[in-house]
C-alpha cells in the first residue's frame, strides 16, 4: 500500500462528520453553475435531516476558477490539507481530468456532478470515481440523432477548442453521419473567448442546412445572442447540447426562443419527483432549478446510497463503492443507473425553448449509455 493510499484510509473514521470537499467554479464563466451544483447537493442532504448514512456532513470549498493548470494544487488542498472523505467536482472537463488523476492516485472517492470528459469513464475510469451527470459524447450524440431525423444533410459545428467541445462534436458527428448527414466544417475558438463574428460570417457564407453548437455559461449567452443578431436564426436552424440554453435563458431572452437542444433533463418534466424537487429547490434558494442543480442533487443521492449500505462506516470502502455504482437513482430527470464505467445510463430528451423554460418535446434517445472506450476496471 502506498503512502497516498494509507493517507486515504487513515481518516476513514466511523464516527464524527463525513468531510465533503466541493471543488467547483465560484468565479468566472461557470460561477453560476458551481453554485447550482452545490445548492442541489446541499438540498438533498437537508431533505435527509442533514445526515447521510447516519453521519453529519461537513463541507469544505475550493474555487477551481475553471483553470486546468491549477487543478492538482487545488484538489490537493482538499485531499491533503482538509483530508476530505469525498470530493465533489467539477464543471470544466480539463479541471476534472486533473481531479480524477489525483483521486485515483490517493484512492479518494470522487463524484463528478458535471464535467463530461470522456476519459473519466474511459481510460481514467476507476472504482472510486462516478459521475452524476453525462459524458460529453451523450448530448452530442443525441443531438446528431435528432438533426439527422429532421432531414438535415449538411451541418457545421461550432465550439470552444477544449476537451468538452471537441468530444461533444465527435459524438454529434458520429450520430449525424450514421443518420445520413455530413459535417462540412468544424469551427472553434479558444476557451473562454467569445469573439464569434468571424465564425458567424463563415457560417453565413457556407450556408449549411443547420448548425450544432456546444457552449455553456456566459459564453452560451453571448453566442445565442450573436447568432440571432446576425440574422442566422431566420435561415439556418441552430441546435445544441442542452447546456447552450440551460441556466442561460434569462440572459438570452428573445434570441433563444424556439431553440432545440438535447439533454438528460427538461425543466417541465411532469413527474411527481421533478415537481417536488423543483418546488423544494425554489423554496430553499428562491431560484428555479436547472440541470446543474439536478446533477448536484443526484451526486448526493449516489453518495447516500453508498453510505446507507455501510451505515456510514467509511472503512468498508468496497461495499460503499459497490453500492454507489449499483444504485438506481430516483432522479428529477427520471430514474437512471450507472454503467460499469460509472457513467449514467439515461434517457436523452429533445427540448424546445419556450419562455423561460427548456420544455420537454420527446425522448431523443432512450437509455443512452456512453461507449466508455478504453475503460478497464
């Protein structure tokens, strides 16, 4: 057993509070996403009377600034300095890759409530790492299915030049071309740059049947507004992974109306579980829940499944991680399970922007499992 492994086991005490370390973006492009994830997680814990598996929860926080270069230092503040039992993070795929490497080396439990980096449930997969969100491939793939079904033949893609963007585009292209379409050009720009003008001019010149976009947070707001301001929404339909319009609609206003996206959640899923969750979240935080809040909430549900199985005894690590991975999560998005690689197997929904909601239209792909290429557990 390495020293790091010993350190991970040493503070796995069976009494006292369980230490949960949030490593999330609290500043920058993704700040609002980090807050929603944390609020969702805390809401579930509050609903259980503040305890999971009979143990109080103590929180520690680090702002990761969506900065991959700082990922290792930041995660070590939680692993080594604060000696947390569980890591919860993050949004940015590049930062999450650094977290996953550190979690694997130190054998620290890691629940990822957003970042979709394919490698985390691919080559980096590990029994102590699970995800409560999606892989970048999933919403990309399901949007490709929808666009091909709608009869679009020539598409262009646009995203930031980083892991999440390129992986989402890869998933999109796989499904769109399988469905008979052709991607004629991939456009990108450095993260978190929002100077879209030259790329929009190129879209106008190429005249594709449709455009697939992957942006999130502040960048998604500006892209959707710029696309509409250029008049492109009148002639070239815009589609996207759901992050394009999730948590961003208020700021996008009229420019987002009618946009079609695919994601594993829709605001108005009319189920008792979702309705109760949205009501509870609104009462607690005076805000409407979004997909990020759901993913935070479900991260806590997955942790609870593990802790309940071992009655809060963290020393029973194998039983804990097995229970986490075998649970069926009763999520506001609909029930889902985890794949062998630790990624949700979930329905992907086609949604349309109406007013301030991403409204459910249909199931785009049922129980979509990420291919988890390269995962050897």
